[in-house]
C-alpha cells in the first residue's frame, strides 16, 4: 500500500477530490500510542477496505492542515467518502468501532 503524506492544505484537498475514499491518519512522531495504532489501521484498511486510499499526516510538518481541520489531539483519523468528511475519531480510537463505521459507508458507496 502506497502511503502519501500531504504537507499543505491544498495538497490535502487535491487528495480528497481525486480519490473516492481516503483515510487520513494525523499524528506526530512523538506520540507513542500513534506509533502502535498506525500499523493496525493500515492492516485493517488493506484487509477489509482495499479501495480506501491511506495518507499519513505529520502534524508537526503540516500545521496548516491542523489549523484548517481543527485537529487538537492525536491520533486523529479522518475518513472521506466522495470528497466529504464522513468519519472523525480522535485520541481514544477503538479499531472495532472504526471498522464498523467505515464498513457502513464503504458498502453504500464503493
């Protein structure tokens, strides 16, 4: 799975418009929980939702994205379907709940 890392809000918007479904994983390199959760999210997407494009956003380098999207805690996971933010979860991310939420939209749209 190819992982993109947008660093500007303009690039972020281009990715949401050019892909039918995108999962953005927003975190910082200092976040230890984020380091453990990220591979699990990637694996879930690869196994259960192969049509969802995955992007990692380092919020230390993408401060504009952080501000435009009002991201105040990490990790934050944003899922876009057809260019619209559909799912947002932050801090305490439960993989099974995330899987159920994504599955609901995935089956309807893709």
